[in-house]
C-alpha cells in the first residue's frame, strides 16, 4: 500500500560528511526500498529530494528541487495525475509534505489528510475538532500552513493552540500539548519544524493582543524544552533573560497590558552547520506605535529576525526590519538561506521580503546587514541606510489619515518564495498596495478583541473606490546580489501562490485566478498552464515516486485577502474549494469543476426602516467586527465566507439569531452577543441591506 523509498544509508554517509563540510544538500537520494523507514535527523539533513520532508523542502527553505524528469523541453506534456477534494470552501495555505510515498496535507480548521502521493488515494484523516466558536480569535481565516515529519510521526499545530503528534501509519494521536498561555487569545496557523529532535512552533494573535513567543517541545513526548519570548513582559515581574531586559529599554509606557505582540506565526529556518534557528516575529499590539509605546522606542523584538540556539532558545543575534513598526509590517515572512557570492566573498546569507516592501539580505552567521532594496512601491521609508536602519518618511497618522505603501497585507506575506541556484534569482508573489492609516485616539485595550488602534471609520470615506487604491500584483524575479528586479509578470489580483524552483530552469506558481503555471525561470516565459478550479495561494512541491516526478499544490481561495479584499479580491473570479492537485508527464486525470463565481447582486426583497445615522453606526460596527471575514463595504471576495449582499430573505429573517445566538456557529460564524444587542444588530443589518441595494444597482445592466 505505501511505497517506501529508502535513503538511510546514503543519508548517514552524507550526515557524517556534513559534520566536516556542508554540501550534501543538493544530492538526489532515491535509493532502493525498505519498510519501516523513519524521518530521522540524518534524512532531514541529507535533504532527500525524492521526498518533500520539511515545509520549505529543506532546512534552508529554498523550495528548490533538482528533480529534472520534468524540464523545459517536456513540461508542456504535464497532465493531471490526481486530485483530492478537501471538502471545504475556506482558504488553503498549506505546503504538503511527502515521505515514503505518502503525502500529508493540512486543510482548513487544522485538519490533516494522508494521501497516497502517487494516486491521491485517501489513507486517513485526523480532525483535531477545533471548536468553531473560536473563529473570532483568528485574524485571517481558519487556515493552516502545514505539518512537520519526524521519526514515525507527523506534527500539526491547531487553531486553538494545540501541538499534536500523530502516528504516520494509523493517523492516531500520540500526544497533544496546549501551547497557549491562558491570558492571551493565541492561535496556530504556521507549520512546525523539527530541529535536533525538538518540535519548534510559534503562534499568532498580535492583532488581538498577545505576547509573542516561540517554543520547542521534545518530539518524543511533547515536553516543553524551552520557550523564548519575543517582547518583554511587565518589568515588575522580572525578565526571563538578558535579551528581554535589553528589549525592555526600547519600550515605553505599559505595553505589556496588551501583550506587546511580536507573535511568531510563520517563518522558521535552520542552519545545521551554524546550529542557528531563525525565527521571524510579527507586528505589535496595538499596531499604532503612539498607543503601544508612548514616548517612542524601537520596540524590540517586533518585526525582527531572531537567531536562536536550537537547544536552549537563547538569542544569539537579532535584526529588526521595521523599528517601532506602526503599519503591521511583520517580519514573519519566509526566511530563505543560501550562500551567495557578494563582492568577491562567499557570504552565508538569509533573505527575507517582509511586509514592509524591502528585500533584505543579512549575514546569517552574525546578523550583519548586507543590503536592502524596495521590491514594491514603499512610502513609509525612503531607503535602508548603510547601518541597516530604514529611514522613515513622515507618516504620522495621529491627527490626519495617511495613505501609506505597503498596506497591512504586506508587499509580500506568507506565500513562500523560492531560490533557484541555477539562475541565482529569488521568485516571489508581490502585491503593491497601500492603505489608509488613522489612529483611533479613543482606543483602549479590549481583551480578546481586535486591538489594532486603527480607526476603522476612515474606510467610509475611502470605501472600496478603486481610484484611491491603485495597486498591482505581480510575480517577481529578483536578483538578491544586485538587489534588482530581473523580470516581472502581472497578476490579475493579489494573493497569488508561493513559488517552486526546479531542475535547470523551471519555476512553478499557482495564481489567485485559478491557474497553475510553469515558467522558464531565467526569463519568465510561460511554458505550460493548467486550470485549478479555485484560487491558489500556497506553495507547490515536487517529489518522485517509482521513477515518476510529480508537481503538487494545495489550492483553495479564501482567507485574509479573499475575506477582506472586497472588489479587489473579486477580480480573481474564483471561489473557495479546497483541493490538492498533482501533475506528472502524460497525466490524464480529469479536473473536477470549481464553483462558478457569484452572479449579479440581487435587489434585496427584505426591508428594515432606518435612518442615515443608524446606518452609519451600523457601518462602523460592521467594519470593526464583521469586515475581516465578510469584506469591507459588505463585499465578499469569493472566499468561503458568505457575501452578505446575497443573503436570502429567509436568512435576513433570522439575522439577529445568527449574530446573537450562534445559529451558524457550526459553520464558523461566531456569535456576538457579548458585544451587541438587538438594536446594534438591526443597524448593521440595515446598513448591509443598503450595500445590497447599491450592489444590485451597480450590477444592473
Ligand atoms: C471570523 C469570521 C467571521 C466574522 C468576524 C463574522 N462572520 Fe458572519 N459568517 C462567517 C462564516 C464562516 C459564515 C458561514 C457560516 C455557515 O456556512 O454556516 C457566516 C455567516 C453569516 C451570516 C449568514 C449568511 C448567509 O447567507 O447564510 C450572517 C447573517 C453573518 N454571518 C453576519 C455577520 C455579522 C453581522 C458579523 C459581524 C457582527 C459577522 N457575520 C462576523 C464568518 C464570520
């Protein structure tokens, strides 16, 4: 039933070589077959390329595979090998893993599926049964970015903060730990990594209010080995480390009351030779620096890359990409390791294209700044100076709303980049967008709720009128040595897929508008494309089974931009529909159809009497509590969360029960009776009805 590809012997050899020199990383080690093969350290270090053993392909997270059966000359004969329906309309951000013939993929609500990687045949599903009531604690969709493999187990983090070890053969839980600290609303969306026998996991929550940290658990029994905080707590309680004591000198006021932020929700990378674990940290709580740390300061270690000792979690060095962040510019984006020839020297670098719009190249041995250049339009800073510090422009938005680029979506976010060693280029999906920032002077910390400190009412004036939001999205090929663009290809809308580099000159990327495409990596020429039936955001993988190479991707439009991007997201003309697709040369499987886009907005037949003042109040409540999932201006973006302008009369009739009594909670619609009464709900509903009327008039011929 399960194909097992052994690489143990070679890997062990490679491991012993690796102790003296590094250089096993590009070996293709598909040798023979045995049973009972575990994913051990040797195999992880040898980076067995017939498999896809870790989130980024290898510890260096390059998302490059030397597999070359599929190449420039034959890629046009790729055909669908199989597809698997993950039975969800919510967004998919997962990179699958493949080991010993089995593909492991996480679906919405932190559900894990094991499939035969050659046929797509279902083996087992593990559902952690995340309580749907906690949907409100999750900023950007009920997503999961992937699993980790070690020994005979697969590890996942869940939306409700559990880290779970699952038996690879049976799909049964081996152990489970709660990674949360009870005072903050944490969630896990990122993929764990296993380093030196420890499962490394961070969490999310800084938009609501949380103190960030990253933890290491013993892969064998789930015991906590270490926890490293990313921001200081209340000094009155003492500091956990010298790093925290130092960080506290860069904060002011009573930041710890809202947690401070800095959650570690995505990027992790590891250099086995330097024995350094690289961690990307997120934005602060609240986003607004003047509210978070009145009196200023860089607010370490927000929006930073941290290098930690994997056995103790001790901080070795840090580099802050956005000092004193005030725009939600996380540095949780993909951290990619490579050795580059810079000014005649081979430098061990790490690369990151964080939300703030600068492409950073940092010496990964010591955190020394090498270079940074903007890869999108950036207005918050003019440049990064020679010391590695961004030089800010005036974006003081305390009194006056300011339009700033990039937006909180980031010029680049979690969709992973890839590095092609043959072209020397990094490939990433970019969204060149701005946003309006205005401080909410009346902000006060509200536990467990959105605590951005941004005045949501400013959106009334700017709405979704696209002239104020001119933006573009593109696939970018970037030269990290010269720090310049080599080519770009426009995308129809934002939030396109992560990339995969392979062979001599191939690049794969899925698109938001529902295609999976192969490009020539050197010049971006399109070589092949296939429809997918839904938008693609996640990163593809490649692997080999019984002499056949596969390219696979987990697809499914939804999550942050699809939920909250309104008209801009609708341009993708796709809808949610979580699925895994795998292609091979000559594949002839039939693609199941995707859901068609919604038609014109119907004129609402339901009516509520209301005044303009009430509808304005309804709009403010909606923008604060509903727009993150249902879209600004009540315009849904084709995600699995309903576009409320299309609500049936019968749904309108139970609207108060949906919002106040949890009638749709099993489907992921939280209840709001802790915040709203019937009067509030009526005003929200009246405003939505007006948006439906406006929408129907716009869609009328
Ligand atoms: C965390 C995400 C989230 C937030 C925040 C949210 N919703 Fe929902 N909502 C959903 C999901 C998911 C569904 C679909 C539930 C289902 O399929 O049963 C839904 C469904 C609904 C429905 C039923 C729509 C239909 O056509 O069936 C209404 C009405 C609704 N939401 C109103 C609201 C209002 C009003 C707010 C703000 C007070 C809000 N929602 C906030 C996720 C959210």
